C-alpha cells in the first residue's frame, strides 16, 4: 500500500474517533470520553512517530525545497498536538478545561490532516517515484505493528 493511502486511512481513523468523542461528550459519560481519548491519543502518537521516523525523512531527503519546508511545518504541528495530548493525559475527563483542550486538539489535528493531504502528499507524489511510495507504505505498516504491540 502506498504511504499516502496508508496515512489517509490513518487520518480517517482519527476523524472517526473525534466523532466518537463528540458523541460521548454529548452524553456526558466521563468514562466513555476518557476511553475514546485514550484511543485518540494512541492513534495520533503511533501515526506521528511513524511519520517522523519514516515518511518525513524520506520526503525531506528529496531535492525539493518545498518538501523540506512542508516537513518542517508538519513537525511543528506534530509537536503542538503532542503537547496537547500530554496536557490532556494529565487531566480528568470531568475537568472543566478537558473539553476545551480536546477541541483545540481536534482543530490542530484537523488543520494538519488538511495540509498533509493537500500539500505534503502532492509533494511526495511529485518527488518520490511510485516504487518508493510503496516501499515507504510497507515500512510504515511494519513499524505500526511494532508500535501497536508496544502500546498495548
């Protein structure tokens, strides 16, 4: 599977978890909110680590200055999302600021997904040959298995 397809699938998973959180939020079920948050946190951290270890270095290694710029922006966005995840992880789901921070996280991740799918994937397709997109996808699938088993 091409790296762009794998990452797009990850994005859909996270968006689906965000919707699940919003529904849990509507019912004020604090345990459910925390469970969904834990799933969101796990997915984002695994996704982020795979991108930073495999996809971003491969893209930054191309001759494209634009790719380098986009990777730099994406890494800053990852850092911001990871900081929010850390803060949320220390809070209880009933904490008055939990929902506000969670909305900030959803906005941050939503913007990142949009930029990645509209700009970074396009840059990857322009600068990496088809076979390399496939190889990166396979590398990331293998890495996900390892990271998922460590996170279990």
